[in-house]
C-alpha cells in the first residue's frame, strides 16, 4: 500500500506580519494547502475582526493562482468573551 500526500496541511504556522509575512506566506503556500495560523502577533489577534483583517493580509501576500487556505484562530485571554468565540466560529 502507498499513500501520497500531494499537499499536506500545516497545523501550527506562525506567519508574523509585515516583511516577514510577505516572505513566509509564498513559501508556506508552495508546500501546504491549508494551515492553522497562530494568532500571536503584537498585538495578538484577539477578535474576529482582527482575524479577518489578518487573513486579508495573508491572502494579499499569496502568489497569483495559489489555492492556499489560511485557517484563522484567536489568541484567547482571560478577557475573551464567549460571544467573541461564537462570532469567530460563525
């Protein structure tokens, strides 16, 4: 039996921001189909709105024709309201 994974997923990807984002996104997209994006930027991604904005930045950094799908997460704190988690899930 043989199993061929043509484009795996990255389950823990730190993309950062700014110039590092521009450098890492194309490289990651060339190896992975999807990635769970870690939200620990400065400031961290703690809201759905911030996750959407960050995702848009990631999408802009992708090479033309890329099918990479960043799966966004929130940085949870003791101040994260359950309604924010429900909003993010939706």
